C-alpha cells in the first residue's frame, strides 16, 4: 500500500529498481512530472526506454506506484503491455487500454477527456447498410453520430475493468443533435474544435475538409483497410491532441491551468515488431509531424504534448547512457532533439549487478512533490477583486467606471472633482448645478472646448490653466462662474495668440469658503506642466484665502506665472515674483472707500464689520486696511467687530452683529463699512432693520457684495442706502457696447448693458489680455524662445508708460509691487431692480468720452505710493 507519507513500505516493492542509478532515475521522473508554472518553460518530454538483461524483473511495476504519491494531487497513470505482435487489432487494443486507464478517476484532479480519440474511434466503427441509397447516406451518418453523442464509449482496460472514455460534448451539441441530427452534424463539424480538427486530418494523402466528408470516405473508400498505418497514426495524434487540450493554459475557466503534473504512460515488454515498439514509434512520429507531413514549425520543441512515456525492454544490447547518468543524458538528448528528431532516450539498467544501498535510498525518497494549483484561482480572484474595485477606484479619480486609464489629472474630494480637465462638461457639471444656470454653463464650456480644438491645429499654440471654484454650492456662485468663463472665452476667441484653455477646479469645500482643495489642484497643474511644455501660466484665483496663497507659493516654486483676476488681499503680491493681479489690492480699495465716505457722504463715525472666519484673509485684511484708512481721514471708529461663519469662529451671528450696528439715537455722520462676504450681507441688513426702526444708517460694502445686488436681494431692503466698491462694471458707461470687450460679449450672448451688471467677465478677460501681451513680448524679443521661461519678464515689461487699456481700466504694473498702478475703482449705489448707479470713479477707464453722465475721475482720489 502506498500513502502520501512514504513510498516503499517493504523491500518487495523495490523489485526491478535495485540497480545503480535507480534513485537518479526516479528523481528525474519526479522533476519531469512537475509542470512548470509558466508556459515559456514547457519543454518536450522524452520517451525513456529502460533496457534490462533477459530474465530480470521489470522496473515498471515499482514505478507504476510513484504517481500515486503526488502530494496534494495524484496524476493519471496508465500501464500497458506491448508484448503482442503488431497488428491493427493489437494497436487499437493497446491505445484503447491506455486511453481507458488515463480517463479513469484520479483523486484530486479533474478527469482527462478524449473527444478527439472518441471521434476517430467512431469513424473506424462506422458502417453503412449495403442497400442504402446515396441520398440517404448523410441522414444515416447523422443518426449514427447522434447515437454516438448521446452514448458513452466504454473501453475494457487491464486490471481495472471497464472505464468510461469521456467524450465531453458541449450541451448545445447534444441539444441540436437531438432535435435535428443532420443540422447538428454540420454545426458540430463547423463550430466544435475537436470535430473540426478530426475533419481536417490527412488520411490517404489528403484531407476531406470536414467531418461528414471524412466519415463518408471512411465508409465508401475503406480508408481503415487501405491506409491502416495512417489510421493508426491518426489515433495516436488524436490521443496526444486530447492530452494537449486537457492541459491547455489559455482557457481561463478550463481545468488545464489546474493540472500541475503530467500523466504517465508505462509500456512494458517492448521489442522489435511488437505493439509496444509500434506505439513508441507512432508517438515519436506524431510529435515530429502534423497533417500533411510537414514539420510543425522549424523546431518540434515548439508544441510539446504533456505525456511522459516510460518503456521497458529485455535486451542484451547495452545503451550508451547509464541510468546513473540519466540527468546528463537527458540534457544531451534535449539539446540534440531538434536536429535528430529522436524522441527515445535509451538507458542501461541492470538489476543483476550488485547495487548495495539503493533500496535504502529509494525508501528515503519523499513522495512526489507537485505544486499546488493556486495560480489560476489567485488570478481569477485577483481579476474579480479588480473588476469589483475598478468602479470605486475610477469614481475616486473622477473617471467613468469602465475607464482603463491608469493616470488621471483629477481626484475626488467629497463630491467634487479636483484637478485639471480638458473636458469640463464631463467633470465640472455635477447634478447639483441649478437648472436655471446649467444651459449657460454648458454653453460656455462647449465654446472653450471648441476654441481648444482650433488651437490644437496650430504649432505655436500655448496652454493656459484657469483655476477657480468650478463646483460652487449656490446658483449665484454658478452665475458668477459663468461670467468669468465667458470673459475667458472672449479673450481666447479674439486673441491673435492661439490659446488652449484647461480648467482646474480648486473646490469650494465645507461652508462655502472657496478654493478649499486648491493645493491638490496646484499639484495636478504642476504634474501636467512637467509633461506638457506648452503649459505656460495660470489665471483665475477669484478669491483671497489661505489656500489661494498656498497655491501661488506652489506654482511659483515651479516657475509658473499666476495672474489673479479678482484677488485683492495685500500680501498676495508679496508671496513671490511669479504672481501678478489685475485688480487693486485691499489697501487701495479701503482708501477709496474712506475717501468716498469723507468727501461724498460726510461720514465722521464708522462701524467696521468683517468675517471671523480665520481662513478668510480677504475680509480681515480689508477690515484692517479700512480701519487705518478711515482713521487717517479723521473718521472715528465706533465699532470694529467680526461675525462668525462657523460655530467655533469668533464673533456674533451676522444678524446679531447687524442689530448692534445701529447707533443709539440719531447720530448724523454715522455709517457702516461692511468688509464681509455677500452671502452674509442679507442677514446682516435684516438684523439692522429689525433694530434701527426706520433709521438704518448708510452702508458702504466691499467689492465682494456685487453678487448681492445682482441676485435682486436689494429689493428686500428699499430703505437701505447701500453703496459698494467695484473693480469693474458696465454701468460706468452710458452705453457699454462702445467698449470693444462688452460689444464682443453682447454680440454673442445676446444681453444688454442693463442686464450685464457683473464685472467678473471683464476682469477675467483682462487677465487673459495680460498673458497674451506677455507672450507677444517674449516672441518679439526672440521668436524661437520658449514662452514659459520668458513669460515672467514679458509680463513685467507691462509698465504704466506702456499700459494695456483693459476693460477694467488701465493696467501697468509697478516695478516693486506687481500690482496695477492707480487701478480704476468704482463706487456704485445699489438699486432695488438689480441695477447700480455709479457715484464715484477713482482711476482711469477706457473710452472716457462715453462714461455715464456725471462720472468723471475725481482729482482728489487717493493714489498709489
């Protein structure tokens, strides 16, 4: 009895193996039985022919028990006798015996199947009645094939009795054959690989090209009788083809990948002229040739079959290679195989010579080791995990669930896609976009993408990234975004420099603070610029926050110029030399607000209110500047307080702060300066009205309040005089269509100057104008120079003496400040019908003759130092 823990349990089981080299032989057989994990390492298996002197015991009886010791799995093994004289009957019998044994059940491994061999066997047994008409031959063959498909071919084997020869017909063949035999025969021959393979085999010097034609030829032309040798070789080829397919690796769900050992065929009593000798020769011929007699490629090693053949013969002939040198002999045989076409490796084994110690060494051999079939299950499991994980991974990368891309310029933070995109329609139009704004947003995205397609055809095109909050939380913020993007598109369309615009989302973040994920977006822009040399600058940054400052630091550290469109915090321009901005800073805005309060309103006392959000650098900085500016003009600061945005911020709620803004009793010359954000202004004014009881003081608001007026919220406060500072407004002209930018804008988007109340589009347009002029300066100096390296100097060359006449005013940068010198600032009075009336202009606007009635630059306005 053989167990998985040992091999020999007594000396009797060593019968036939007690010769020098037995251990080396078994070791080689174990190694050859182990199937390599990778297909590229598959090598041809030899036919080992063991010579022993006459009268000595055969080693095959002991070797036959070796495959049973395979640890974890057994491998199929067949032992046949080749002692009968070679004849058609004995050849068929020995093959049937081998196939029947190999098709038997093997513990731990799927049963081997032999459909090719079964089909050839059916052809050999097919007969037609003598009185059958020619037109009925196909019908009769089809019925015979149906019986073959529906039955199981049983073969008598040696000691184990009858075994099933699995034919492995697919379910659809059984169904079609049962319902329509003739049609099933045709479909099987065309679509089922084994039937197709058999039908293409050469018998009698040619192929009949089809299973039915071959079947008819077997009957009508008596191929089995006339070409007995070829039919015998066909059986062997079918036998080996079944083994190849049972071990195929390309089938993901097949059992071939899980077969980790090669089957054994043991052939006893081989001698010249007997069946055993014929079987070895037939296997050699089948391995070296295919149908038509041509060499299987240049080298027969290219398509090995998974059958390890070990044969034994009684012979007085002494082979050249002794069993003790079997490893070296195998390597020599393998190296010569391609040239010699000899598949037999003959070994000398002589049990009659004393071989002391061999039995002990054999008993110490461990059971045959076969690797576990974990590769295929692991691959399948890994694929399943990947398939399940891909949608989640792609969702996190803002890609479609099926996308195969491994690199993306986007990253999901919360519900927002952060990073750079050339397809904003896909990435930056989330379901949360209000329906009233969605068409306009999609329209401007399509226009930008269309201009990008045009620029892509130009070799001198450059790429600019627009970085802003592209996924805000309110309809008003989306409306403001549309205005900025329209200004970008107008500049892109009218520029003589071909510009490709990429859009980058910095995210709004919780609480509507804006640009919360700006650092991530900046890193994505830097990665893109490292790959694409056409990326030369970044614009946008319509909000002054801590993350906006961090963005400028990151981009400047990588030599990418940044042009802010609506940023105004004082220290933004001091971050690094790569930052410029279109609008004035808070220092100038506060000075103009104080000048207006003193000169036009006669203010003597002021209360200043601002945001307590620690990340809102704009509001706190403006409040500090206003406190200084008002004090310089002799205006007393009655209150200086902040409102809270979050519960953990300092200050009161905006409504409570508004209630405290009311003066105690009548107080002539008293005003309020609101340096906070537009989204909290309504609550602040509501608190004032509830406490002031009809004597609400005049309010001067910052430039951030523009959206408050455009939203129509002013209609709720008809009793409030609200003046606000603005960096750009079409209301400054009696007819804004006389300004080229606004004319281009109105011609495309079909509005009027009265409807167009926002200056954001003009600010983003001017930022693009600055970049275009900087690019022109670089190319004027050196047409072949790289734009990115020279762009900073090109922008810096735009000075007050050669200033750009922008839509927001004259733009000429100071040498030390990188801010536009004496940039135009407007003060407008808010009306309840969403319009505004300009009441003060400090600085210079283009087309001065067409300014609104009574709007002239005030000569007393503060000027930049």
